[in-house]
């Protein structure tokens, strides 16, 4: 398949890995932002192919993982109401709140439905004028345009029974939070290619300059990832700190301007809690005042919900690159993908899930790395 198979060829990946080995003369710590990249790195054993002094740490770019427990509990409370049709992408249904998940709510009689786009939820609202239809609008910049479009479509149709439970987060403030921490270990970022396809990477040069870190826009296939690592290592070895695009087939500097305008017209920046990390200033989007009627948190009385995270969980440190999943005492015992305790085990894109699924505990010694589909 074009644009897939040529980016998974083992010999192409090996050639770039050899180039990395030749160029890397110092120990470096690189963070891939996106959970999809984490999954690809662990699945294909890319981290095990790299020189031992080149460390990859796993960033906060899994949207399911960073959706706060508080918001999951609010979703459960709303979905349990008899007048509500609660809609979501499928991956949020098994994310546990404080005591149950959306599957449990559905089993108990709640009307919880999987949709493939928020516009499906708008259509449901049209077809069910006597019911309240709520869409669980989580995610990074990537999903924001479609969610914004659903609010505009609902307004255009004059719907009064459609709302969004919004938990949008943004990458640049998370980068500031990680790099500004006194415990920061990250020396270069692999930026998330799909986020940059929407937003471009014009926000990154000031961050690279302020903290003296290379930021390389990187794709998701094995060859994309090793090319991103290679470009980051080249910059580090040269003492450069630039925002660079290693995913040119999908990303332009300015990004998708119409999508950005739609986001700006619909959402405004706000402080946002990230699961496992806490509140990051101005790191989220909420609906603008003119769309307040479509805000599920205002429509339903859920403000008082304040759950507690598991005290065993160190996912906040993992999401900031300070620890690895196997540093957690609960990994693979008290905490598994079937019974997750924390953020990075709740989603298939979470770092703990990837380590668990691909057998990274105990850390394999002399393991043979797999490259290829
Ligand atoms: S293994 Fe579970 S409890 Fe430990 S850090 Fe990962 S998600 Fe948290």
C-alpha cells in the first residue's frame, strides 16, 4: 500500500538506524509526544535498535489517557440519565471512572452509543427531538475541527437537544510544562505529525529557541520515526535547536488554516486538567460563550464531581518523561489493561499498555528487535 509499506521496510529502517549510530556520540533523551508514536516504537522495537545511550521517553499525547478522571465521572453521570443518548468514540467506553465505565452504564440500561463522527451525534439529535444527545468531545488539536463543526451544524439546524462534553487539550502548553519543570530530562521532541497536519508547526520555533531543544515533526510508521530521531540527533550533536519537519508528505508549516479558523471561532483557550499531570495553564479549549447552549457541563448539573486518583499510580511522571512504566510497583500486577489504575494503562495508546502488551517487563536483555509490519 503506497505511503505505508515503503515506510515499514526493515532495510530502510536499518539504514537510518546505522546513520543514527554513527552520528550519536553523546547520551541524549528524546520524547515522542504522541501515544500512537509510543505504540509504534514499542511494537516495532525501535527503542531497542537505538544506541544504548539514546533514550526515548514517552509523552502525554494519548488523548484517552490524559482525559481527567473527573470528566470521565461526569460522562458516566450524564450517560446514566434516562433522557440522555450519550455518544462517544468506541475507545472511551471502556475507560473506567471512579467505579465503573460507560459499558457498565449501558449494561444497566443507559443509552450509550458508539459513533464515528460527532456529526453522527448531531443526526441522532435531529432524529430524537424528545431526547438529549451528548457527544464526548475529547482529544488534541486533531479532533477539534470535527467537534467544532458539529456545534456549528447543530446551531444551523436550530437543535436544542444537542451538546458536547468537551475536554480538548493542546500540545504546545504541555511542551512548556514539561520543559519548564526542574525535573525535566527531555532534550528533544518528536512532535506529533497528525496534530501538525491541522495546526502546522509555526508555534514550535519559539519553544525550541526558548528552551534550546530541537522539535522535529514526525510521522507514525517505523521509517518516519527513525528519520525523526535522526534529525533530532543531528541537531543535538550540532548544538542546534530548531523546529524541523520530517513528515513533509502530511504537514506544512502553516497547517490547515480553514480548520484553525473554525477552531478559533468555536473554542477559546482555558486552563485544563490533564489526567496524571494536573492543571496546565491555557492548555485546553472550551466552547466560546456564544456556544454555551451546546456545553454539556452547563446543561447538566455535574460541577460537584471531584474523584481521587489511585495513590499507587506514577503515570504523571511517565507522561512527563521522568519515569518508565516498569518503574511502577503496580505495573502488570495491580494494574493491567483489563483493570487499569491510571492514565497510561486506560488506552491502547498509553505507554503502560504498550509496555504490557509487548512484554517490556521485565526489560528484555539482548532481545531481538522486530522491525516491519
Ligand atoms: S502501571 Fe498503572 S498504576 Fe502504574 S503508572 Fe502505569 S497506569 Fe499508573
